[in-house]
């Protein structure tokens, strides 16, 4: 029998989830969807041939026996919708960031454990060929001991609009929206070391820059009077329990030469960049850059499909979930610590 799917929050990213479910053919069926804005739920239902649409997720959960639920709402609704779905006996994939803060993330993880259900976090970058190739090189010893890493996701002009600048709905700016991807990806590639100390700084010098047209991701939520009370730039140093340090830079808006995103890992044998996928090392007494052939990149559509497949496979016991609730909680602890450090001006130890 097909796994029955419900999708909560029917904006931009929900379509990537829906396409992922459709790619699984008759293994799954999207039977219900829900958005607090009725036209959005209706439009999603029409586009993806969904029988039942709702404006309240609790009604959707009561009236349908769902196996899989995607939570694709704005960030402030992640915890409430996820916990409701888990309590209704569903397995859940919740978009990144897992929650507004670590406390909410812990409550979500506990709800999954109490109900014996899977809670996966939408860390889609873990699904990329770049992540798999980097882990392969590291596991085979090519980098040696990795003691420093850099994760950047800088947009010169890329505020997504909608609710993304409203702290009460988003929880923060580029750090919680973009930084979350690259911090998680770097930590994942490094073997998920435990974060222990964080120093962070945030700035709001430029603001929304909404008068300039952007080509970056845009929220489908139309807001009459847009709020921008989040940071436009965040930087951080994160020290892990193995002594390694990760430096993070992430912005919605920054007067930089060009937007950029990359992960760089520095080992005592070689360094590795992901974009392009290259080893930086030495050869025969000379400095050498080795370009690795093949498809070693991240592909948005392919890797969303992989993420949804991994979710369905993990629920059916056919694969390990590669982005667990534990990973989501660790990430939220890091983000909380960066924001606290930025507020106090002091480094923050992550409590256990
Ligand atoms: N993985 C990625 O690469 C990626 C990319 C973009 C967005 N996202 C994440 O996806 C989520 C949604 O982002 P988006 O760009 O699709 O936003 P969006 O504004 O396009 O859509 C969000 C939708 O959620 C609905 N909603 C809000 N609260 C709800 C509730 N309680 N019940 C039902 N519906 C509710 C809104 O009405 C809206 O239609 C965010 O958490 C964002 O961080 C992830």
C-alpha cells in the first residue's frame, strides 16, 4: 500500500517536497495539504492532484491517516506543526532551520521519541555529491587531521522578502536561514564533532535592500508592510570538541564584490574546497592544486528528490536517515550561541 503523505505550508519549498514525493511513483500518495492561506492550499492541491486541502493542520491530521508529513511553513510554525503531526502518529520531515531555538528543537525530538516516529530535518545539502565525495576523501586520509574550516554563504543582495525579515516568524536573518545550511554541511563532512564554544557577531547596517531586484530565493508570502528586524550579516567562530575551529560568514546583503558560497576544509595533509571540488596540497616539492573530475556538486532538484527518498526509505527501514533530530538540535544550539554571543560580546560555552 502507498505511504500516505500530507504537506503543511504550501509555499515555495513545499513544491520541492511535492516533486520529491511524485518522483517516488506509486510508493507514496500525497493525500492532503494545508496552508493557513486557503488559496495557497487550493493551488497546491490543484497543481499536485491532492484530494483534500485544509487551512488548519490539526484538522488535516484528524481527518487523514498519514504516514509521512512535510513541514514547510515559516520557521515559527515548525515546532507546533511538527509536534502535532508526531502526536498524530506521523513521521515528519521538517524544513531547516529545525526550529526558532534549541529548546523548541529538543521538544520536537522528544515528541518523536515519545511517539516512536522518525523526525528528519531538511538539511538538503547533506544529500549532495560534494558532501559524499568530501567524506570519501577524508575517510581515506587524504586531508589528514582537519583543524580549521571555513563556511561562507554570502549574498551581496539576496533578502528573500516575505516573512524572512520578521524575527517573530523567522527567528533571525541569514544565520538561521543560510548559515544553517553551510554550518551543518561542514559539521557533517567533518564527522559531526560536538560544538563546545562559540564567538559570534551580527550586524544590521544595510537592511532589506528591497529596492534592488534580486535573483536569489524569494518567499511566496506577500507582506503589505515588510518587517526587517533581523541581522543582514553574521560571522562566527565555532570550536568543536576535537579542537577544530569553523569560521562562518553569512549575509542577506553585504557590500562585497560578488555573492559567494563555499566550504573549505584545512587538514595537515591537504585542504579541500567544494566549489570547485579541489584538493590543495603539495607534490614533488611544489605546491599543487588537484582538480577532481566527475560530478562532485550539489544539484538542487536532484538532491531534494534524494532527501525525500531518504525520508521514505528510512521510514520503511530501507536506509539510515542522514539528517536526524539530534543533528537539528546540535545545530540550533550553535545558532542560539552565535546570537547570544553577538548580544553579549562574549564567547558562549554550549551547555550539555
Ligand atoms: N532547504 C532549502 O534549501 C530551503 C529553501 C527555501 C526555504 N526553506 C525553508 O522552507 C520553509 C518555508 O520557506 P518558503 O520559502 O517556502 O516560504 P513561503 O513564504 O513561500 O511559504 C511558507 C508558507 O507557510 C504557510 N504557513 C505558515 N504558518 C503555517 C501554519 N501554521 N500552517 C500551515 N501553513 C502555514 C504560509 O502561509 C506560507 O504559504 C522555511 O522554514 C525555510 O527556511 C528551505
